[in-house]
C-alpha cells in the first residue's frame, strides 16, 4: 500500500468517525445508557468470534475476566524471584499471558509450560525508537525463546513526522515473523503522545500491516489507557482486530470500563486484585508485579 492509498484510507475513516459523532444520540436498549457507550463493541466483538467476553447490564463483573488479562511485569528492576512469583500467580489465576521483558521469556516459558498460560514479550520497548530490522530480530528471538504474543511499540517519531510508509514497514517487520510462527502481534501506539488524528492513522497502519491487536500504551509514557482512546481505536479497527488497554488499569471497575469501550484484552499488574474483586474475594496485598 503506497502513501497515497494509505492517506485516502485514513481520510475515509476520519470522515466516517466525524459523521458518527454528529448522529442523533439515542439510548442503548441493553444498557439503558447512551448508545456510544458501547460503540458497536459487543456486536463487533461477538461477530469477530469472541466467546469469553460477557458484560452484565447490571454492571457485574465480566465473565472469564482472568482470561482477558495479560499479567504484566515490565519494571527494569524486576528480579528472577519477581518473575517466578508472576508466573505462579498467572498459573493459579489462569491469566491469558504473562507479559515480560525479553530477558525473562525463556524462564517464563519454562515455568508456564503445560499451564495453559502464554508468554507475551515486548519489542522496541518502551520508546519504539529502534530500527525496524532490530525490532524484527527482537521478535524472532523472543519467539525462539518461547513467546507466543509480541507487543511492539511503533516508531512514534516517524508517525508524527508524517512518514506513513516507514511506520507501516516498522510494524510489518514485527507482524511478518509473528505470522510465520503463529504468534499474535500487538501494536502499541502510545496514545498519550498522539493527537486523535494520529491515533486514527496509527491504528489504520497497524491494520494495514496485518497486526492482530492495537494497544493503547506502554505504561511508561505520559499517560495510560483511557476509555475514550479505547473507544476510538475500536471504531477505527472494527471487529477484525483486538484492542488491548494497558497502563493504569488497577481494579475491576477500571477493567469493566475498558471492556465497555471495546477492549478485548487488558494489560495490568493488578490482575490478581481484579480477579479477586470479580470473585467477591478479599484482595491480597503485595502482588508480584508492578506496571
């Protein structure tokens, strides 16, 4: 896809989103709130084949909440013991994955073997400012070590410079080896650094490159996931892609808000607390992770 084709696609999406914001605001029959509280989210997610997302009209906990959480520990000072504790929690609570830095992938994969919990690693993290070939190598190495999901950070500077082809090539450098290995690819757009138009562009480029998810944040930027950003990202990518909310999701109410906006995965260090809240249990203190 050349620059002109990308720009035309982005213009169409911007036009559609603008038109959607001026339509008459009606009430959602299933939730008794304004319909754009769930921007086609359940219809789109279900059409896409989701079987583990449930939101109660009464505001209850989503069904299968643990299977939507990437249990995350990306702190630079995380120790081996911290990672072992993270993996133990992940196996106990049946999270979707643990999300760890590349140096801990091999250990995590060994500890979680046979548990049903996957290993997610990060690429170009947290700035996104490494070159595309380096991101490609990072991806291949993480997959070799046992990662089955890759969260990569886009080249934010290239995006803000208007170099759309460079951004698409950057994302494709990660998505291509993921596809070959059967691993999921997630593209972190670092929404807090972008204008709404840039967020739309970033999501469009990720979709054009064949990514499986778009993700809000690294957790190390100036801000984390917001409901508005998740809703915008869902409207841009449609039902075909996942949307991951990450950064600042600290409790069950926060997770429910992200799901209501269209998230199908949440990255959080507070996963144990969230699941315990969903079960109505007393929350523990001193979780292994921090994000």
